[in-house]
């Protein structure tokens, strides 16, 4: 088992879907607890990759590719996890991400999505050019813990405030934490519009998200 | 873009002809002073008109003589794998460290008089930097040693700590001879047929061949070593304030030097050298990276091609006193010109600061970074099927994320340049790192480079012979005051 966990970690870091999926299947067939596979195999690998990225030893396309493999392994582990889960236990925190209306620049938001997924968050990515109405609707239906709003243009950054006001109008503001980001966004802006969190970059967004849901960092 | 046979042309054919015609008139009607007696005698014997120290060079003589200079040659290194081809379509771009500064500087130890230890360090950095393929002796003056014999220790520093080809120190005939003797020991006896070192000759512009440099030129020519004939032209000080007139003077000085070398030894490799910038009339200092300096590098290359001689020019030259925005801008201007000119031999490509008065280690690291970029640019755009990427474009599709594409992951390390020096951290992260400057990053970079240095070693018997020669020569060194 320990051997297959090691293989799974290495395959995830190498973004090798064949090896990773095979190792995951072997672990499940051997009756290893899905939480062990998730935490000691998959999450540990993604943590290691994140550390390498911070040290400049791993690069974005590699992180994104590993996140993709992570997602596919997760699809195998999840049914087993649900079957064994204590109904009272907490599910993964859900983050809804959107690049706000009028803005088509979603690269940063996509990077945040990938990093959040590999850090154990469930991510619902609404895409780009997303209206406040749509965000309010999703928050009402999906009850995410966090909404992340991205904007790259100085002309679309104000729409982050629009979304927050609409959440307030809908009576949903207190039910969800709001994070904002994007190259021209500053901590001062985030504070002014009443956002709960602001991050400079994708790894920092993960840290802020963890803080917002009260997860260990 | 960087085609060495077709440098970016800044002179029209008519202008090129005007420069040539005027250079010939300078040589025939004005002539040059030649302060070396034996050289004058040789020139008189060859039919030049000699009047006192003034020599008037017949254009037929000059143009015929320079024909015997090869348009390309091999410069042998003591490690044969590191030998380079100088000139010609298949030639290497020979890139060297700075040479000549009396001072050295780095962020840790500050600015100080250069020492032999600094010289050793610069030789090792040059050897370690893959983009540099030749060592310039005199990387920094070893001012901690007596003038009379410091050239011996600097020459030893070059041949001991690197096995790349090199330029010799030789600022006079006797010093040039010492350099030849050292090369003979390193290369195991007699030299040739291909040269093993390059010597730099500067006429004393305007239009003077002084005794010392002419003596060195004769020594190298007789020993069949490569000679880089480089007038040191400062518009408004050692040359006319106009580029057109300065270029004509450059041609006259270069070609007379090459003709003399060919007279002594037909076929000895010679380079057309250009070190041509302007005088800043506010200070009297040479100003580098100026528009005129850039044009001069390009025009010089065009003229060198006209005379079918390999071209020495350009370099990472800057006037700035600090590794700052001025240094970066001046250096970038000069290096663009250097590469667009298709320059064959580039002295002072890395480490030059303060108009050449200081060898800066941080500047060295920054220059190496720029040179790496230019070498990459010179490779141009590649069009393999994988690079045209139709299949990958189809796979990623409209609206797809290229970051997630296997094509990206497979190739980004090879196809995209990620500078170890120039970061792209966002402002807040950069601030959290303590706002590191490029100079601080460069400080770390040269230390990494030094850590990667591998001693090429030297045959103990050769080393012993070198040390014996140097120690014996130190007892009776050339008298600096009395050198020819």
C-alpha cells in the first residue's frame, strides 16, 4: 500500500494519468481508506508540487497538468469517499469563481481554480463575463462558502462591488465570503467594497480561502 | 536578422565609397606618423614615401597588401573543443569579458583597486559562463602587483584558470614577446600554423603608429598570431566630431596597420577593429551607448565586410557609474548594435562599467543574461511541424486553455526564456521579498556562476615550466619606462 501511495504521489507530480489512475485503482481495490488515498497520496503530492512551485522548481503548465490528473483521480476516489463518509462530517468547502461581467480575461481565475482544486476545495467555475444575477442565483442554489471575483480591467473592477451589493440586496451577503483579485485590484479596494479577502496571486488565494473557511493552513 | 554576412546597413553604397575614397586620400596625402624605426624602414623598402617619421601610404600598396589577410581563421584553444572560428559565414561570435579596468567592484566588497585575485575571479566567471567563449587577459588590472611584471601573472591567470582561447595582454613589444613565450609553453613548443592568441593593437589616434604598439604588432605578426587592429576613436577628441570623417580615419588607421602586418608576414590573421564613440563635451569623458556610438558599430561592420576582414566591435559598453537604469539602457543599445552588425569578435561583452574603469561583477552577471538573450534571438524563429502546432491548436480548440495543453508542458522549458535574473513577481510578492533589485539578483547570480566553475586543470609539467619562466622573468622584467 505504502508503495502504491508513493507511486500515486510521483505520478501526480509527473502528471502521468496512466500511472496515477492505475495506482488509485489498486489502492481502492486493496481496501485502502479513500481518505488515506486523498490525504496521504493525492493531497500530499499536490502540496509537494506547490512547494516546488514556490521554490521555482516547478512551473505553471506542470501544476495545471497535475491538477487535471488530480481531478481524474478524484473522480475515482469520490464515490468510495461518499460511500464511507460519516453523514455528519463536513464536505469539502465549495468555491464559486467568476470573471465579472464585461471582462474576458480568465487566465488568472483559471489558475486560482486549479490551485484551489489541488488544495482540497471543490470549485464551481462560472467562466468569464458573468453577470451579478447569475452569481446571486448560483450562491442561492449551491450555498458555496466562498465566491471569488476576478477582473483584469480597470473598467470592470468596479463590477466586483456591484456583485457584492447585489448579494446584499438578495440577503445572501452574510451567507458567503467574497474574495476579489486581478492585477489592478488592491487590498484597499477590497476593503472599501467590503470584500472578505484579497490575494495577489494564485497560491495566496489558496491561503486566503483556507483562512476564510477556517481550515488549517 | 543577425546575418553576419549582411550586417544592418547604415551606409549606402555611395557613402561607403566616399568613406573608402577619403581614407585612401588620408593615407596618400596626409599619411600617418610611424614612430617605430624598423617599421618605417620596412615601409620605405616596400616603396612607401617616408619623410621623417611621416609615412605616406600608397593606396595600391595598402589594398594589395590587405588581400593576403584571411577573411576567416581558426583560433586554437588549449582545449581543442573550445577552439573558435573567427570570421566568415560559419564563424563563431567570439564573446569576451571586460578588459583593462583599474578597478573592480561588487555589492559585497565595494569598489576597490583591482587585484590578481579579482583577475582570477573574472577569468573563472568567464570560463563558467557558457555564452562567453574567449577570455580577455587583463580582465582587471592586478594593481597589487608591480607594473613591470604584472602582465606575466595576468597572462598566467588566463591560461591557468581557463582552457578557452584568449587575447594576450601585450601592451608593448617585450610584453607581447612574454605572451608568445607563455603560449609556446602552454601549446608545447612552436606555435602555428593556426594562431593561439589574439593581440590588440591601438594606433595612437589620430594617425600615429607609436613605437610600443607597433613593436607589439611586429612581434605578433612575426609569430603568426592574430592581430586586432583597433583605432580608439572618440569623436571630437581623437577623431573628427563627425561620424563620416571619423569612419574615414578609422579605415585609414585600420588598413595601414593590417598592411604593415601583412608586409611582415603575409597571411597573418588580422581583424578590422572598431572602438568608436563620442566625447561628452560636458566632461571630456567618452560616452557609451549613444546614437552615434551605435551607428559607428554598424558602419564599422559594413566597412570590415567591404575589406573582407573579420570584424571586432561593439561590446556591453556603458558610461554609468552604477549598475542602474543608465547602465542597462546603454548596454542594451550597444549589444543590439553589436549583434545586428554581425560582429565576429566582441571584447568587453560582460562586466564593463564606468566607461571601462571598473570591472563590475554584478554588471558581468547582467551582461551575460543579455548575451544569452541575443544568442537566442540570433537563432530566429523555428518552423518545425511541432512548432507550427496545428494539431495542438486543434486539440486546445477555440476558447481552450493553453496553460493546460500537453504541447505547452512538453515544450515551454525549451522554447520560452525564463530569466533567472529578471523576475515577474507581482508587486506585493516582490515587496514581501524585500523589493530585490536587479543588481541584488545579479549579485546572487555571479556567485552561482562562480560555484559552477570547474577547474579545467593543467598538465603539471607545463605548469611547472610556466611558473619557472615567470619567476625567472620577474628577476629581469621589461623596464616599463624603456620599452620600445
